[in-house]
C-alpha cells in the first residue's frame, strides 16, 4: 500500500486518475507557483493543478461529462486539498 500522506499531490492525482480512468495519456502539472499569495494558496505549494488526460472512457461523453468523471475520481482531494483544477479531457482521436 502506498503512503499517500507523504506523496506529492501531483503524484497522488495521477495515481487516482490512472486507477479510475486508465488513461492512454496523462500529464498532471502543479501550477501553484503561479498563484502564490492568491486566494486558495495555503502555503503548501500544492493547491492549483492542470490535468491533460486522454482515456477511452471519454468516448461518447460531453466535455462536461468528461470533467465530471475526473472530478469524481478526485472528489475527496477537491474537497480538502485542491483549490483549483484545470482539466483538458479528450477521447483517443479527438482533435486539439
């Protein structure tokens, strides 16, 4: 079992998304340094993230549906540790 209490939050986000959505492409970026001193910055340096994800489960889903799938996988983290999450969710073969 992985000790998630000491794991960088970006790694925990990636692990959760891999487990829930089995992405073929996944990039999690910690954007917190861009928001230092702003609302939602708790001083941890781990509050603002961007996710770029491609997964088969997104096929036939709307943009909102895809974002909801990501949000469900991260629900407890969004409620407690993540202040802001930018999501770019695509199905395989989707254009940019």
